[in-house]
C-alpha cells in the first residue's frame, strides 16, 4: 500500500520497511508528508545497521545524519541486542484533508533511549481502512529484517484535539502498580496546521483523584526535555512534541524519599486541554500505587550441616524484584544469580548454603546488594530495612547407643539417647523387622517407646517374638543418626564359654598362653561378670578380674598369659566365672555355672627314628618314623649339606603307614639334617651322613611296535655312578588277559650286549592280535602276579623311586599292504606300499618275474611308492614282497596281462529287489559274487563305503565283512537302519570295477549263520594257551547278554550284560570264572546268548556248547 508493505483488512497491518535515502525523494507508493516545522516523516525506517537486525529511525536527533542503507559501524547503530519500536498514531475524521497526525515513540539505538516525535500519514485512501477508529499503534521486532504491526485501537476523545494518558505511560509501572513517586507522560495534539502550537496552554489541567494537585505539580511551559529519567521537571508541556509530563518527585530517582509521596491504593489522574478553537479533550487514567515494601520472614531457628533454610519474601502488589535479593549467612553472600535456582515459588526461597559453616549461633541477613541496611526492593522501588535473623547451627548428630539388648518378660531394652548440638531432640522412630534385619519392617507402636529426658534413657518394649531394630533419631536441625541390625528377643540363656583347646589339648610351658571365647547371641555378654584364673603346674596361679579380662578381649576372644614353671606332661586349669561357682552373666541377668578346662603341657619336640638299615642308607628312599603324640607334628625342615631344601618332593609321607616318611637324596649329597617342629613350636634335630651314590639306574625302552609271532624289545639300563646290579633285573611280558612270561636274570645274561638287553617273547603264548597291546616291565622285586614294587637296583643299593618301570608296545601282525597304482603292463610299474603301524623296511624289497629277481627298483619312503621296469614282457608272473620294521612280510602277486582292460563285476548271491534303477535287500548277511575271468581279482583292493564313508577295507579287521576268496564271495552284515552301500575292487591287471551300489534295510533281529549258526572256535580249546572266539551271527545291532554255565547248570561267568553289539558280533572267553583268575576244568560248558532289539523289543536266544580240553604236557 501507501506505506511500502501489505495492508490487511482485519485488525493488523504489516508494514514492510523501505530503506530511503536522505533527504527523501518522491516515490510512487510512498509520499513524503511534512508538519508545519518542515520535518519529513515516513512510516518506513531507514537502514540502521544489520548488526542486530534493527533499523534506525530517521526522526528526531538522527535527521540528516543517517548513513543510508547499510550503515557503517556497529557502535553507531545498535546495542547488540534485539530492540523494538512502537508507533502511536492519532488522527482526525475531517474529510477535507487526508493528513493525519501521529505521535511516534521509537528506540534510538545510538543513544540507547526512547524518543518521541510527530509525523503525518496518508491513510484515508487505503482500501478497507475503518475511518471511525482513529488510533493505531505500530510495533517492530528484530527478525530477518524489521517490520511493523499496526493495531487499530479506539479513539480517546472527539474533535480535532487529542489528549491521551494510559497506565502504560506511567513510570515505574509493573503488574498494574506504580510507585509512590511515579512519572506520567501524556500526549496533547491537534491536526490544525499549526499542530501542537494550536493548543491553549492555559487550558491544560491536571487533576489527581479529581482534586487539583496544588503545589504538588507545576505546569511547565515550553522548554526542551532532557533524555532519561533523572532530571525531568515536575510537570510540563512541550509545544513541539505535544507531550505532557507530570511527576511526584524532584529527586534523581522516584524512590529517593521526597516529600509528599502518593499514598498506596487506587488513584485517578485526569488530563484536560483545549485548542484555540475551544475544542476540549479529556483523558483519564486509573492506576494503583504500591506503597508497601516486600515483607521478609525467616522460617526456622535451628539448622543442620550443611545448612538449609527457608525465607519467605512477599509483596502482594507489584511483586518482589528478585535481582535485589541477596542473602548473607555466616560471613558469606549469595547473589541473585546464585539464588535463582533456589526459588521454590513466587514467595518461598529455599537456601542450600554451599559454604562450610561451623556450629554455633550464626547470623543470616537479607539485603539488596547495595547496602546491608536496605532490604529487598519490589518491582516499583519500595524497600525496607534489611532483616536479619540468628540461627542455631547444630553440627552434631544426635547420639543413640545400646545399653542393654536382652529382656525377659516385659523388661525393656535400654538405649542412651541425647543431643548436645544445641537444637535438642526432635523425633525418635523405631522400625521392627520380623523376618530379617531388613525384611518385614513396620513402625514400632508409640507405646513401646518411653524416653526419660532427665536420664536420657530410652526404654523399648519389643514384641515377644523378637525383632531386628532399625532406629532413627533426629534433632531439631534434622541431623539424623541411624542404628540398625540390633536383634532383641526374650533371653533366658546364659553366655557360652568356649575354650580354645590348643593342639590335642596341649599347651606349652613354662608360661602358658590360653584363649577362651565368651558369647551371648541375644542379650550380649555383661563383661563386668567375667573373671578368670589359671592354676596348676605345682602351686602356680594367676587371677584376672573383669577389668583385666576386658583389656585382653578382642571380638569376644580373651587371650591370657600366666608366668609359672611347667614341666613336660604337667597340667593347669583355666576357670571363667562371675562369683563363686556362678558363671558369666549376660546383660539380661542370665548366668550359668563356672566354666573350667584343664590343659596338658607339651615341652618336648617330635621324635625322629631312622627305619632304613644302616647298610642301605642310600637305598632309595631313606625311611624315617617322625611323630609327635602330644600337640602333633607341624612341619619338617630338610637340610642337605647345611642348605635348606625347598622342594616338597624330597621328603614325602607314606600314604599307607602312619608317621612314615621317605627321603629321596639329591645327587652328590653327603649329609642330611632334619628339624621336626610340633604345633607348639618345640623342635627336634636329627643329622646323619649318607653315601655319595643315591641315584638309581635309568631304564630306556626302544621302539614302539612288536610283531605277533616273535615280539622283540630292546631295553637299555644304565647307572654311571656304581653300575647296574644285573642280578636284580627281571623282565615281564604280559597282556590285558593276564598272559605272562617272565625273564629272570639268568635268562637275560646271554641276551645282554653292554647295557642293552634284547628280549624276544613267545608270540604263541600270548595269542597276540593286530592292534592289541603288550606290556613290558623291568623290575627287581615284586610281591605276586603283577604286584611290582621296585625297579632295577644299582651296586649301591639304589632303586628307582617309581613302583615299576614299564612300557606298552603296540602289536603289529600284518606286513605292508601293496596295490598297483598303474596298469600291470605299464613301464615303469608303480606300486603303493603302506604300513600304518611299524612302517615299511625300505631295505626288504624282493621283486621277481617268473622267479627271476629284479634288482633295479626305487622306493620313495615319503610317498610310499615303489617303481620298477618290467623286463620279461607280457603274461609274466610278478611277485613282490617287503617287510615292516618288526619283521611282518607283505606280498603282491599279479600277472602282466597286457590285453585286460575291464575291471571285475559284481552280482547278488542272495535275494534282492529292484525299484526302478535302485537295488535293495533285506537279507542278512548280504552276499555278493565278484568275478574277473581275465586277470583275476586283487582282493587287497576291496573297499566298501557305507553312506559315503569308507568304513571297511579288506586288510582291516572288521566283524561285519567276510571275504571268501576261493568262492569269489563277499558277505556283509549291514546292521540296523537304511544304508547305501558302494563296493569297488581292482583286478590283477589294475582295472578297477564299476561301483556296485545297493541299499540295505535291516529287518527283524535273529541269530543266523547259514553254515553253522552261533558257534565258537577253536572248539575244544585249552585256556592255558589261548581263548575261544564266539560268533553270534546277529542280523542287526542289538543289546546282548551272554553267560557261561557248566553242564550241571551252575553259573560260571558273565561275558557281557546288555551290551550294544554290531553284527555279526564276536565274544571271547578265556576259560576263567567270574573272579577272572580261576581256570575252569575240562568239560562241556554252555553259553546262553540273549539278544534284544530295542526298536521292536524283540528278543532272540541261543545256546552253544563249548568244550574245554587241557592236554597234559
């Protein structure tokens, strides 16, 4: 619109600022308007400076000095804060002119003050403007740029003259109140061309409460008005600005206590004026005067540590000026910013004092920060004398302590309770906890607590069922003391006296030191009733009254010493009593009988006796009997050649013989000293000379595998000091089935070369199997059977500290396995040679072609591949042999068939079914025919996979796989469940078969063997030479129980009980009874077999006859 912004038709007009050059130039939308004095005025602001987002006004003192848009310096602009300007507009309703007078008040950001001026604005032509409302007000804020909000108000008077006074024109003015010395600013104007000069100054009247103020106000005629509040006249009228000012003060500040202040309450001020046309305008303002200063009230008398106190500061009229509230306490001050967070509401200040304060009387004062004699100021400047208050600072918490904890029926528990901090007791509270020290807690009844302030004794009557007490005591300064975990209950039992009875009842003389414990878990011990005496050891005695007992008591334990001569095996008695035969009492008055205990005196050290014969002092170990039958052995110190031995392994107790100790000397030791100490500190010393050689022989076993037929081991026995006593050396071979072969010293004499003995056992005696274990033991003495106790002995009589020296050897019964890696007619021929136990002897290969030896070959031990070049052409018989490292020989024979290119074939020899391309069978065992008409079958190459895993090889021991080479037949016992079976095999020309794939589904459980049924072999057998093997013939895995009975039906032995066994199943019987040692006699025995399928609960049984026949030798 006409003022450069947008005009809204409702209540507000938004006026956009327009930066104008100075002097102004004519623009289409903004028309310069001037008053009679030639001032150019605009409803837009020239640029002040963007430093605070506000624009400078072109009015007043700034005319002609503005720098135009943009400004140049911040100190010539704003005060670095957001400012606002207000524009008041009053205009006439004459239709003959479109010029309306405005009174403008704006913020001069250069001087930091409000200024006033008069402008004119052409607003009659604005569309939608309501010309009947003749007062508008502009206000600006600092956002992205200044703007004005125009609010249309009611006109205060009629005619061309305007008179305006409002509450907002009062100073000070807050919350509807002003002070007793306020200043009032009014406006008097006229739209006559002469402006405010057209006002009849003699007609200006100012009344207070409808009365002429008399000498209270003097009208000021003309003159210039200084900025600020400090030096304005009492009243006056400025013809230039049309501003009327009246005041009730001649001082610098309105609250400097001049004469004639306004009384408090409601007042009416009326301003009347006429212009020279005798048109009159009157405006009236109602205002309230606050003549009362804030009221300060201190709430408490006593303060705790740290001090906290409440101050009430009330002003019901204009309110308290919080910026004038300072608090001084105990010499320190808190300013308004420190107190800001402590205001609880408009009137309550809760002070939490941050500085340290000691106890005593301390002064608090509320003042206004400028003078300690002036109190806080209200929002219009009223103040009173600073108020002070003396507080009692209580720096000490109240005291509560237990005097008597127990009680009998209706006898109270006693507590001492007092407060000496100056404020006195305020409250005593007890909680009764019935389930635990902190559980089931409820406040104690008031009638259960009785306090006597004269004696400072609190009597507490707890419930008869007992309770834990949590006590809380507060003084008037709110200092608090807690006392908890006190258990109170009716008590009828006296204290308990427990004597610390020493070691096995012994104490040491000549000055016995004893301990006893006096406890009472309910009422507590009354230590004034605890006296003690120590008497004995002849005529000695020591007495201890309760005061001395208490001095030697710590945590209910009393430690007393008595100076009197005691000899070994003397005795003395300790008595604890109250008086006569009365025992100690508790705090509830319960007492029992005098308590006594008699101690024996131990002054002798332990006994040390050498048990090793004098001619065997280096026979490891040396054996001693060390004991103390009185107070007991505490420790033993070992010295070798005067040096203390710290290793625990040098002297060790025998786990089976009481008081028996074994000493193992270190090498080169010549003297041994033992110091034995009992539990009371008595010592015994024992010393002896020992021989130089105390080290037993060393035994080292060679190798790790032995063969089945001729198990041979080498044993090296050395002793660098005195040499091995070979007459003490024995060697035993034995197995887990208790087969035993012993080599005595005379047997070993011809087998020893230097320090090495090479011993070969009788393989037939042990019936060794591949993968089994053979134990070899070297010893010098044994009690019986395999009860070995000592290793080899040297010439000084030393023997190994271990109970025996032995090694377990793995039995290797099979020679190396060989298989062709190439075709038999390839050159060179490559053969895989493996031995997974003792390994291949690389120097043992023998290769022949039709009986002629081939001497040119190579063997790579890292890959296990043998290579050679055939020399005799096709259709020759090739034979290869090799030994492992224990002498087992492996063979490979094949024909050199150069025209055989097809591998072996498979076919079912038992019943089977087909389902499409899938073959399956339920037969047990599954029988498969293998054929190769050209070069024959290499049975060593047979591989069987179960569900993708290679489970069985021809050369492995497997009870579920039976190969009958002469018939070309493979029998397999599949076990329970559905399985996929894949079989492959190679012929002698190296051709591998196609995989033979089928599925098995085990049916019902039964014991089967087409030829024999369940049977054993050998039968008959001699238990002295070997065991018999029992073949079960299981169709699937089952839980098996097998027992041996004689022919008369008497039980002999249980072989297995409910043991899970896979098909076909094997058991072994060594011909012994249930004890595992006694051999049965000749005769026929019955083996009862029961197999159970847990899936179907089906059970099958069988009985086989076993004949035992021991032949005379």
